[in-house]
């Protein structure tokens, strides 16, 4: 566990309906954008499950905040792409 951080993830319109139909975290808020994409905000302190979950969405999810988790997701995705 680490410090509690505000997390912001944007999902592409193609998967927004799947994100909307679930409660992913008790602190989550959702905001649909005009282009059909969806912004999920939540406060988390456990980052490893979050990172795995974001990577599971592939190119359909982008972490916006915090930069530390975004950097870690970027690093992992780069390593994954080098394996294939």
C-alpha cells in the first residue's frame, strides 16, 4: 500500500459502455465527454492491481493522473511491446 492518490483514466468511446455498467471502486466518479469517451476518477492507495487493470484495457484506456502511475504503465507497455 502507498499513499492515497487521485487517479484519472480516460476510456475510448468503444469501451465506455462496459466501464459505465460496473462499479470498479467505491470512490469512483464517471464523466462522459462529448466525443463519447469516459473519464473515471477515483482515489486509490494500492497501485499494482490498478496498473494490471489499466493494462488489461489495452489501447482503450489511458491513465492521465497521477504522472507516477502513468510513467509506470508506459514503462511496462514499452517492455511488453519489445517482447513481441
